[in-house]
């Protein structure tokens, strides 16, 4: 039943803020919002025991009030179709934004901050595009912005970076942070499927949207990586500067060739501190088959962090899901409930610090990034393998290993090359020149090789 959102609120002036329940307004009650509501109701006793106070949803904004009423039932929660009313409601402490999008959501979040509300969001796109503006507004207003659910769903990676690894100088963060792409790559490897067939399976099972571009083109992982890098290094959110490449052009032949060489192909997000800048890139890459991240299959996510004191730590968990995301959203609410009286910059995982040594470093352009590479070179004659390796070495591309791909029906000879570390610009120049070589029988495929994460 619809209730007037202002008239139904009864202020509790006599109860100290630290003792009464944390009062929450939620914008959106779709997959994540409904999961958040269910988990809060189901586990309220445990939450109170761990937090010292309850967490109570007071008001919810929804596009479909009828569906929202079915979810909240007879719990006394006020329903409205006006998100701004939630953002400015006088009877709430925190606004949970789980509606998605970047335009209206920005306005709702900024309105909440202007009215002194803390904000919890699982909206990675919002923060990747408008995060600098939102976090600056929060710092000036003295409220917190928390977004654990926007990065790696059930994996508490923001908390790990901000709290568990707080004593460390973070050297790099790398991981599989898009469950849809990882599911597709797992099927391409396990069942020798092409990309389109694996994508169709992912859509049929609900792992991919009808329009999967956001996931398979790397945008989703790029958003998450920009947030990881900001927390790891204290740098601004720099999604616009990230190198983002998806898996749409990946061939099952390259997945099979990687296996032949002892590698697996994964879509990796990598943020790595260098002397003159920060690498910030999302790319399909070869990982040694024995590497821990190579064991992350299906829709699962995995993130590794290298700190100067802790060394390498790894975090693994579900990359999608209603209650999985709700777990992270509620963890942020618990942080706010516990620490509501401390300084805003220290309350919850949000970018309250800026490490000057990193803040002023640029994101390295693609041409300047160094690394090893895989090349698949179609040739007319299988006897050209050694000649191809020598040709590349003569053009400042040192070769670590050369092999012929196992024969496959309907596919001509393929020379497989693993390079040593090379500057990307030098590799690009050599590959461009290689396309004019008379022995070539098709386009050269290149992928990164990430075997340095140990």
C-alpha cells in the first residue's frame, strides 16, 4: 500500500543516533534492491549483534510500486515513485542507490549528499563517470560514500585494500572482475566453442544480458578497475584514461593455442604502479595454466593484490547475484552504523586520502606499457617458424619461444610466438611491418602474456 513518505515518518528526537537503528532510504528495488531488503530482514538479529544497532529501511523509491509492494509486504516501509524524495527525506541517515545508470543517479546521489546523507551504491558506472564529483561533494559535506558492491560483488576487496592492507604500499592489483566474460571464456576452453556460441549459452543461462556489450567489450571491468586503482594507489578515478579491450574478437583457435603452450586466456583488469605512471588496462591475456587466477572458472571473480609488506594476497567469490551484491551493500551499511561518529574520511571505504606520490603520476599510454606477448602468425609454409622468430628479433622483439600450432581441420599452418618483455610501441611497429611479409597467410593475432604475477 502507498504511504505518504513525509507524513508517515515519526522522528525519534529523544533517541541518541548511536543507539537507534540506522535509518535507510533505498532508490531502486530490482535485483540488488530486493536482495538487500531480503537479507536485511532475514539476518537482522545477526546484524544487530555484530553492529550494536539495527539497520532499518524506512522508504523505498521504485518505478513499479505494485511490484515493490509485493517485495516489502506489510513491513511499514514507505513507497514512492520519486527518488529525489528519498534522497532528501528528513527521516533517513543513509541513501542506498541501486537503481543504476549515470544521469539521474548522479542527481539523486548529489542531492542526498547535499542533505547530509551518507550514500551506499553498487553503481560502478556512476562512480567511474562521476566519482570525482561525488566524492569531492561528500568530503566537503562530511559524509561517506561506500561502494563495495560496485567492484567485485561478494568479494570484500575495497575493505581489504582500505583496512586489511592499510599498512602496505600497494604495488599492483590484478584480477578477473567480470563474471559474464569469464563464463564465456571458460566455455570456449572447456567445450571448444566459438565466441558467439558461448555467448548464446551465457544468455540462455542468465549470465549475459540480451545486449552484452557492456560486459564483453570490457567496459564493466574497466569501471571496476578504475575504482580498484583509486583505492589501491590513492589516485583519482581515471576510467577515461584506462585501456579497455574486450573479448568479442577472441577466436577459439587462440584459446586452444594458449592451452597448447601451457596458458589460459582470461579477461584481466590490471592496475600496476610504475616509476613514471600507472598501468590501467583491461585486456584478454594469457596466464600460466598453473596460476591461481587461471583456476577461476565460470562466472566467478578473483582478485590478487601485491603489497610491499603482506606480499601477494588473493580474494575469490561470486561475480554476480542478487544476495551476493546485497552482502556487500549491507556490509557498507554496517560500517556506517558502527562508525557514524568518526571523521567522514575514515568511516567507510571511500577515497578520503590522496597519496601525492601517485596522484600526480599519469596513467601510462598504451604505447609505453612493457610486457610479454603471444603472437599467432598464419603462414603459407610450416617451415617458416624459425624465420619468423629471427625476423621479429631483428626488429627489437626478443623471442622467448616459438612453436607450430597443433593441426586443426580447415586451418593452415600457424606459428606461435611468445616474446620476452617488449615496449608496446615496438611490438605494434613490428607487427604492422610483419603484415607485409611475403610468407604471411593472414592477419597476425596478438595477446598479452601476464606471467609476472608471482
